[in-house]
C-alpha cells in the first residue's frame, strides 16, 4: 500500500456502511476504523433510511447498490428527498456505464468500484474533501 | 502469502491482511469464517434452484452476484472466475453451462477452504513459535 494512511480520529467523522453482504460489512467497517472514522453498519437501504428517521446523522455514507428490500438507488433518492445532505459514495461491483449513471443521478457525491481498499477509501475521502491528498 | 496460495487468492487478500492489527488480531480468520458461512448458504440455495425445472436464471444470477461479491472482497480469484462464467451462462440461458460451471465452482471453493484452513493453522503455529522463543529469551 503506497503512501501514509491518514488518521482522521480527531476529525470526529461519522460514517454509515450500507451493505447486505456480511463480508463487505466487516471489511468496510474495519477500513473506516483503520482511518479513525467511527461507523455504524446497516443491511439495506430501508435500514439506512430508518436510522436517519431515528435522528442519527452521518458525514459519510458508503452505499452498496444491489440490496434487498430497498436498493442503493432507491435509498439514495429517499435520503435526498428527506433533505439528508451527507456525502454519499456509491460502492458496487456493478460498474456498467448505464448503472453507474443511474446511481450517480440518484444523488451520489462519489462512486467507487468494489472491492473497497484503503487506497480507494482514501480517494473517496479526498474527493469529498474529508482529508488532504497524501 | 506464499506459493501455496498463489492463484487461489489475489492482492485483495493482502488488503485484508493489512487490516489485521492488535485490536483485531484474528480479523482475517473472522472474515474468512464469515465468507465460508455465507457461501455455504449460497451454494445450498443454488443447488436447490438448479434441481428445480425450468431454471430461474434471474434468481440464479442474483445468488451468484452475491457469491461473486463476497469472493471478490476476500480475494478468492478462482472462485470469482467461476462465478463470472456461471453468470454468463445464466444470461445466455444455458442450463448445461450453469450446471457444469457450478460443479467447478464447488471444487474451487472446497480447495480454497482447505488451503485457508491450513494457512491459518500455520499462522497460529508460527505465532506460538515466536512466543516460545521470546519466553526462552527471558
């Protein structure tokens, strides 16, 4: 892994991982932990909406696209309709142009192809102005 | 990772290893355990779906999308390749191709499981050696 890994613990950032896959949940949670970012994990778009309705808010949301009950596109649209201004990064294996375009147009701020790595997460954080480029 | 695992795991597995630290000393093994638990469920679902006729290629593709996702995240390159092929056969509506690829996938998955079990045993044994050496130095 090239470059230094930023420690953002002092930034007090909070993130939400939205993914139905347990392996991805574990990985994304640990990736954010490693960067010093507190984070919660939910299993689908509906839970992401529910957690916001309960009053929680996040600086960053890592949103998977394909999930049961409510997928990432639907969840992103719903969150934006609710007035949620958190930065939302779409993270998915589905990277065909049309699908990516549809996901971005739902209200994403950034997009990364899975599997997520430290470098890709740092890239998201840089793109969304959470940290300086290292 | 060594020649033992070459071809079966790609650089994504090394990303997992990089995440292991003192706070989570068994992180990789825990992720692997989750992967095999989840993939066993998916294999069972796909097995059952393949026994029903006519095949529901959309459902099969959906299961395999999940399987491929997990396999990609853990770095299981050979399993991932079989998942990709299976999905292509689903899209083509090729039942025989699906059945044949699924058999290969199960073989690769079983081999990966054995190799990872051995890998974690060796890791645990190496750690024990280090601890013994340190104790002998005191």
